[in-house]
C-alpha cells in the first residue's frame, strides 16, 4: 500500500483529498501538514511514498518545501496541486524537483490518476501544459517570458505574492524566515525586473496578479 502525505493550509481541503484518496484500496494517507517546517519533519520521520503539496502554505511556500526535500535526498516523490494556473507554477515545480502538477479546479476527476502516475516514477501534467512545455522546448526559452512573474526567482515570486495579499514587510520576513532588509532587497529587485516606476506601482501590480491568479 502506498503511503501519502497531504500538505495544504486548508483543513477542509485536506479532509476532502484524504477521503478521495482512501477510497482506493492501495492508497493510504499517513500524515497531514499545513506549513513547510511541519511538512518537512513529517516527510523525514514517516518516509511517505508521495507528498501532495500546495504552492501556498500557512508559512512558506510549496516550492521551497520541494527544494528542501530534494536537498536532503529524501526519496518521497512530490505532486503539486494548486489553485494557480499551470503556466504560473508548473515549470517551477518541476525544476524544483516535483514530478507533477495539477490544478485544483480539475483535481477531482484526475487526482488519483496523477498520484498513480507519479508513484510509478512518471511525470504528470495536464495535456494543455504538456503541449506548452513541448512548444517552449522547440521554440526556445524566450517563449517563457509570457507573464511578468516569469522574470522573478522563486523567492521573489513568493514575496510578490505576499505583497499582493497585503502582507507587511515584517510579516513577509517572518513567514519566509528572512530579515526585513532582505525582503526590501527583494522588493527593489522585483520593481526593477518588472520595470515598475515605484513601490506603489509594485503593490498595484502584485494585487492585480493575485486577483487574476488566485
């Protein structure tokens, strides 16, 4: 029986996913977590076969969790599920070490297939995202620059998202386990990369991005 950990900051979402998974005779949920540190400790201690990970967590970011798991050479395979469009985070998740990405909007019908695919050692993407990835491979990396967010590093994108959610600099720093000075540096880099005039323009852009992609 394959063991699975669910990492999501919404208890009702975790409950719903656990109920769906445990309808399958060969799958069982062995733990739940809502933030990066708790999830990493859970994966270290229970060695699940697979972790289903959301991008937005109570503290930290799912992409950072994936990188931490890979950095420690833990054997757990990882499948990301998120409310964000595939085009925003799927490639980042794969580059970080995940083996699949699924949008929560479509998860009910395909989540078990996605889990089984990743457990077999194969990559799972939606047909639409698979086509986009192949198109970018054929036409080169310049095709990646479709969204302003694609210009940002993972940490910068996490900062950008939290700015868009109205989180203050000191609270962003606490959530990311960084100093406020580092967050201010990220703010400046984001403003430059997105070619925005000032911090007010950055805040407006971030809010709009969150509205469009949440």
